[in-house]
C-alpha cells in the first residue's frame, strides 16, 4: 500500500510539472501564433502592394503615348531604357506568378526606375510648351509689376 501511494504521488508530481511547463510556455506559444498571423497579414499587404506596383509598371511600359514618344525620339539611351523596363516588367510578372515575390518586387522597382529615366530623357513637347507659357506669363506679370512700380516712383 505504501508503494501505491508513492507511485500515485509520483504521477501527481509529473502531472503538476507538466501543467506548470504548459502554463509557463502558453504565453510564448500565443505570441508565436500572433506573430505568424501578423506575418501572414504583412505578406498579404506586401503581395497586394506588389500587384499594384506591377500594374503601374505595366501601364507605364505599355502606355501608347509614352512608348510612341520614346520610339519616335532620336535618344537611343531612352529607347534602351524603355526596352529594359519592358523586359523587367515581363520578368517581374513571371516571378510574381511563380510566387517569388521578393525577386518580383526588386524587378518591378528596377523597371519603374528605368521607365522613369526613359521618360525624363525624352521630354514631352506639349508639356514643354505649357511650361514655357507658364514661365513666360510669370515673367510678364513681374515685368508689368516692376513697370507700374517704376512709373509710380517717377511720378512722385
């Protein structure tokens, strides 16, 4: 009978030890679960953001007006940058579809940079004329203002 009590006490001690380990580890397990949920949410946001970036790059490298302007220009570097951006977009799309989101994000960023450089190298003639008109109008107003001030000073 004494042996039975010792055996049952030993079993109780094991149960108590096991429960204390479980209760001690429970907050860490919950935090690990929360982190994985957070990581899943972060991945979801990242994937949606990447999809938007790819759509933007797609629009930019296939925008008829921009492509036509660069293709019609004599700027060989701009043409190369546009071709590079189009190639990077294709590779990024392939990487995205294959689930290689980090590589796709890098390629999309490089593509956006390339198409931006190409666009800046070949200025839009209409936009340039509009900027020139705005600059002319500002200068004309300054000259008129100066002329009026000068006439007031002379009149005194």
